[in-house]
């Protein structure tokens, strides 16, 4: 009998990344020991090994792994979405950057005026 994929595992028009491969690559690139992560999560080594081969994982598991490795894996995954999204923090930083740029432009103008006044003396 042919096994059928669960609905959540069926790729749509925009495919999602293989989470196990994503985690394996992250662990390898950052020299993270899977057994250490298993201990931090309080799961058996065989369980964490299974995480690294699964196409999809529950949000809660990804959350716990992010905490264990002290890195926002969820943000890394979200950055792969084909959707332009600006987080509230990014909006705040953009506002601060714009204000700083306007202040810089004002200060440059003032500096130019002061230099002009000094040259006339």
C-alpha cells in the first residue's frame, strides 16, 4: 500500500525548506554538537537525530532548539519567505535612521554656514 504524505507535508506553489536539512546545515556551519542540544532539550539522542531528517517540525520544537543554540532560527526561516515583511523592530530602526539622517543633513548645512562665516572674517 502506497503511503500518502500528510496534508501539512504537501508542498504548495511555494515550497518550504526541509527543516531537518536546515538544522543540519546550521549545526555544521556553527560547530554545534547535536548531542549537546539533545541534553539541553531533555530529549534522547535518537529524537534529535530524527529532527535532523524530518522535512517539517512543530513550531514548539523549533522554538526550543532556537533557545538551546541561542539563535533565532525562526527568523532565519522567515527570511526565506518570498514575502516582503518588515518587523516592528525594523520599522523602528528605519524611523531612527531617517531621523538621524535628517539631523546629519541639518548639521552639515550648519557646518557649511559656520565655515562660510569664518571665511568672511
